[in-house]
C-alpha cells in the first residue's frame, strides 16, 4: 500500500505536476483531470485535505464512506486515513491539501484540532452542500487559488485566514448534518480507543522479548503514532485531552517506572538497564533519570535497599 509522506510524493503518486509549495497545495479538479490516475488503489497520506465536488461521476472512498450524496458535496480527509478512487474524467470543483508543518507555522491554524475537533474523528462524511451555499464556498476556493498562484510576499497570511474560513463552513455543515450526540459519542469512543491502544503499545514495546526494528526510537511519540497510523500531533491532542498529560509524558512516566523497578529489584548494572530501556548510552539514561526523579540511578538503588 502506498504511503505518501510529502505533498510532492502525493502529486507524483497520482500523476499530477508538483506543488508550488512543499506544505500546501490547491488544485481545481478540471486542471488535474487530463493527467490524474483515474483509478487509485487504497493509499494513505499524512495531510489534511478539503474538497468540493460540484459535479462528476465514479466512486471515491474516503475512510469508510463510498456513497457520496448526489449533487454538490464537500468532504475532507485526515492524516493516515485510507483513500481510494475509481472516477470518470469529468470531476469539477477544487481541493486543497496541507501538512502538519503548514499548521505548525501558522498563528491562525496552530490550534487546528481544538478549533475543529471533527478533524480528530475518522468520520469524514461527505456533506451535501445546499445550492444556495455553493457560490460562497466556491468563492473561498477561488480566492485561495488566486493567492496561491500570485506573487505577493504575504500571500500565505491571506491563505491561512481563508482556510480558517473554509473550515468554519465545514464545521457548520458538520454540526447541521451530523447528530450532535452521535458526533460526541463517536469522538469520545474514538479517543478512548486511541488512548487505550497507545498505553498498551508503550507497555508492550518495552517487553524483553518484544521485537524492535533497527533505528526505532521507542522514546518518541512519532514511533507510536506511526504504529497507530495517526499523526503525532493528533495523538498528542487526544492523549492530553483525555488524561491532562502529553503523549511524551506517558512514555517518560513508563520509563521511570521501569527504571525504578530494575534498580530496586535486580542487580543489573546501570549500563545494562540503560540499554534494556533503549537509551543511547548510560550517561543519557542517568541524566534522564535524575531529571525526572531528582536522584541518580545509583542513589535511588542505594535508598531502595
């Protein structure tokens, strides 16, 4: 299965020209249709995408949804979601796509998941867009497209604001067309499931006989996010919302608990414990332990006896 980590790779994968910016792109379906692969087997990418299909035939599958409503539809994709399509070359409309790096550098979109929590759900429903709203939504896409292809040095300041505006319209449609109790329960269930899987994965990853790939960093949230097929920022947002602690804090707490157990209950050397817990060196382990406990490994062992 293809997994596109950059927007450039994604464009190459679907057979369209590369983006003008590494972390943001906007296209009309009409400009893509002469070149884009009409059939794409299931793939994943690491971006947020928002699209409006004003017309067109064929089938696209986003997450679990393949039955798009008739007429104009608005739909979005979230990072790591499965996507595939088998379309006719007559789609009309726009799509824009942006990376987590684009969000991170934006003052307007920095709290994206807090402002638009529906993006944390694997529930990217295709929304029916009422005819009277079509001109407004299309005008936002057209404004973004014009700025993107312009030469103004401040164009991305306007683009960020317009993306915020577009997402606000998507949120309104979501709230109008998805039952609020269903949305809340689905979001909570999804969050609880992700938190449980994350906590379990941290524990099992440090089992003595657990297989670990070369160069894997078991101390990073990215390692677990990739195993769970979510973006690290998504993982952190969910874990912090559910527990009040960052995803990295959960890793550190588990490492401290394991280190204390080994120091108190075994005669392993500090060096052996350090490498058992996948630290690069005993010095790194000792510095980590002292920072998180206020004590050196040796002093903690002596006090435990």
